[in-house]
C-alpha cells in the first residue's frame, strides 16, 4: 500500500511539474510574439511617419498615369515599380489614409520626382500642388512689392 501511495504522489508531482513547465513555455512564447509584433509595428510606424525620398538632391522626373479604376494600393505598387517609393504599397496606403489627401487622388498623368516624399506625391496626385505653388508666388510677389514701397 505504501508503494501505491508513493507512486501516486510521484505521478501527481510529475503532472504538476509538467503543468508548470507548460505554463512557463506559454508565457515565453507570448513574450517572444509580443517582441516580434512590437518590432514590426515600430518599423511600419517609422516608415509611415518618417518619410524619406528615394533620391536626395534634384532627383529624376518620372511620368505616371493614374486611372479612375486604380486603388491606392495599385497606385502605391505603380510608384514602387517606377522607382518613386522604396516602401511597400501597404505603407503608401497608410500614408494616404493618414494624410490630408485621403480620398482626393485624381486620375490623370503626373510628373513626379524621385526626391519627393510620399506626402509631396499625394499633394500632386490630389491636384493641390499647383494651387500652393501659385499661392507661394503670389505671397512672394506681394512681399517684394511691399519691400519696394518701403525703400
């Protein structure tokens, strides 16, 4: 009888030890998954919010054609294939989603430069680049005129 009791205790002790080991392994797996997901989320956020152009300096001009049936992901894929973006189309889609130009991309033919960030490209694709350039020229002309009057 003592032998049966000690065997039962040994079995329960082994089962208890295995349960604890499994709990520890599950916690370790969850911790590893959290670290990997955190690294991926940081990298994605960095790409979305810290935009870098493909080229520094003057860059190259590349003409693209956006059609009405293209999604933002399709446009991102086209920009990546044309050498205007280094990031994945998913990153461009998120940049468009968080930008002031969400849903404002117009079909047409555009000339973009490799030294432009995604926001600058979105501004052009949304048709707002020409307006802002015109406003800047108007402001500079007014400042020059004011400066001449003061002299």
